[in-house]
């Protein structure tokens, strides 16, 4: 009799331990934290002979996307800022002969030092992340994670006038589910950032207002990607 009671107690403790383990797994699976990371390639493209002042909002390099998905998709915290900031610095360094970060368009008396080779840029680019979105397989019904990034690229002349506003969207996807979900979303997000960057490098210089600006400063635009 005592032996049966002992066996029953052991069984109950095992069931409780199993229940706690399952509960911990469920709680963990409902909360996802991801710091987007990946390789940042240097685009092989002939740079435009132009100097640019690059303007980004303060939150561009620290952007964090937070979202609670429906139907048990869980809570997601996705740190996007560090990678996108480093990526676009590399991109614009390759796209233009001279790039320097600035806080505002235009040049004041203290912004130039010809003796030190510091001159007012030919123009300014204000880069803003408008939207980041993603969709897991559980909600899309597909076998992969998808991600998209939407950026606004504003061209501003040295006088502070906005010459062109262009919106570009990048897309990415990667197969994965369950315990591989964060890896799959990371890969899809990196692809979305890189896709938007490739569109900027290849399509932005061909926009009508951009062409007109380049003509006005005596630059012939004939981009030749050699990737």
C-alpha cells in the first residue's frame, strides 16, 4: 500500500514538472526578441562625383519595432536600427565620392573651412524609415517569413530647398518556423534592407528631379553598376 502511494506521489511530481516545462516553453515561444544582424556588402558601383550631406533622424540608428501579433503570434521586439544605419552608411559611401553626416540641410558660416578642405556639400539627402513590417507563416499561410522596409529619400539643395521626395520599398523572405523563427525573420529583414538599398543605388539617380539637380551642378549621370 505504501509502495503504491509512493509511486503515485512520484507520478504526480513528474506530471507537475512536465506541466511546468511545457508552460515555460509556451511562455518563451510567445515572446520573441531579435537584433537584426548580417553581412554588409560594399556595392560595386561607380560613384557619382558629388559631395553629399547625409541627414538621418536620431532614432534611425536605434529603431526598435514592437508588435503583438494576432491569433497567438506572440509579442515581437525587433531591433533594426544598428544594421540599417551601418548598411546605408556603406551604401552612400559607395554611391557618392564624398559623404558626411549632418544634422540639417544647408550651410552656415561655421559649416565650411576651405583651408581644411571642408566645403558645403553639393546637396543633402534626408533618409527616413517610414515603415517596417513582417508576416510569419502562421498568419500568411505560406512556408516562409516575409519582411518589408519602406524608406523616404529626400533630396535637398545647398539652399535648403526640397528638390525631390522618393519612396522605396524593399522586400525579403526566408523559410522557417518554430524554433528557427527568429533566424528566418532576421534573414528576411536583412534581405528587405538590402533590397531597398539596391533600388536606391540603381533607380534613385535616374529620377527626373535628381537628373535635373545633377545637370544643374554640372554632373553627367551615367551610373554603371559592375556587380
